[in-house]
């Protein structure tokens, strides 16, 4: 994964990062590239600058400093040599590249009617490294299961940014699409899964083909706005389970409600500290008022990413799950009682 990310970077930046010790490359979450400022790597609430020889350092003065030319070369690569064809992505402030890695952009905002039309003079990049963790949702799925309908409950996965929501969501889609057994709950009939992948991060599709394993019975709408994509899925692709990342706009909530009323199980994510935090968001409040979600999964706001802090039902009651080695979500476990990690 690390080497695949380095392939996108210009030569001088790539050369420095290629020599970074594995203790950093194995757990890196972000690479921060800023014009004329220290090259930085971020991992699990820790960070280091990188000197020209690839040595980690906290001394900003000793760090390698990408040049303006480095930044222009990186922008040229991630826009496929045509900035103008990527105007929509620039307006949103990020570009998703093959492998599902999202590159956030910083520069001068060009406005039109008081709204961002595009970004210019881009001199800052945040390369967010996407990772596939197969099996991390295997022990979570039984907690989401509705025995009465033989389908998962409508589920919302909640956490602050960069805490593992998308990784968990991706594996839940794969697990439901593949079928199988887990935790004594039978869901062996593989389900038809539809993924609306607005940011190309869940499936990381290239030319319409997912590069992450999202399951054998999964259809993906790539780079499609969530609200439109959910309605298209309902009309044309008849999913049993609809998977979508980062609900946030009123139209997203409306489309999710349409899916709920159409008898389709919705599994989604949203940014927030906890359920009450998300409930206060005006765009998502109608979903909570309608008690649309039968399960709320809360990821821990600190510590290793992907740690499931708690799972609650639609009435707010906390559910428990096994924490024996190899039974929790993924192979690793938090020391906090009742918490597991992917």
C-alpha cells in the first residue's frame, strides 16, 4: 500500500519517503506535502517530519521541504495532466486516485456568487492512505442482524474523521455480499449490495471496476452524488442492502429515507463524536425523529483507528458482543472493556 501511494508522488518527495523506516510506513495514515514547508507523515495521533535521507525527525528545520515544482508535478499527476477536467473535484477540495487514496488540496479559493468555483495556486496536499482490512466487520454484522426480517437493521456508523468508518463500512458490504456465518447468527444467503461511492473511497473503482474487494454480489455507482445515486440504485439495480459513506446533506437524508420505506436495508456513515452529536445536525435530524436506524455504531474518537466503542439499538440501549481473541471485530482488541478494533 505504501509503495502504491509513493508512485503518485514526484521524484524528490518519493525518494525521501521511500527511505522512511517501516515503523512509520506500516501505520501511516497521511502524508502532508506543503510548498516550501516540512514534509510530514501522520499516524494514529502521532506525527513526524522527514529529512532528505528519510530519517524521522521532530526538527522542522532539518526536514525535507518540497518545492513549488514538486507541488506542480504532483497536481499534474493526480489531475491526469488536465486541471480543467477536474474542476468539480477541485471545487470539493479533494481528488480520489486509484486505490481509494484521497488527496486533499489547499490553495486559493476562486469564488462565484459567493461559493467556491475551484481552487487555484494549490500548494498543499494531504494524501490520506486508504487501507483494506478484510474481516474487520465480521463480528459486527451479527449485531446488526434483524432476525425478524433476515436482513441487517438500518445502521449508522458514527465517528470523527479518519477513525476507520469507511474501512468498516467496506468490509460490512463485502461480508453481506459474500454471505457466511459469524457469532452464531446465520446470514449465509449472500445479499445483493449496492454501494453509492461518491468519493471513490469505498470500492476505489478504476474504469468502473472496484479495486477493493466489496463482495461478489455488489454493484457500485462510482463518483455519483449520494442522493441521486441512492435513487438510481432503488429504481434500477434492486439492492437488498444499500451502502453509502458520509451522510451530510438534507437530500442525502431524504434519499436514505426513501430507501428505508422501499424495504432496503441502509448502512451508512456520518461524522460525529457520538449519536447525540449526529442527532443535532439539522440535515440528519429527520432520520432520528423517524427512528430510521435500528443500530448505531460508535467508533472511539481517540486511540487506534477502527476501535468500536459501542453499539446501540434504535431505542438507545447499549448492546454487548464477544471480546475473546479472534472473535471481536478484526484480530486486535482494545483494552477497554467491550471495545474491539478493526
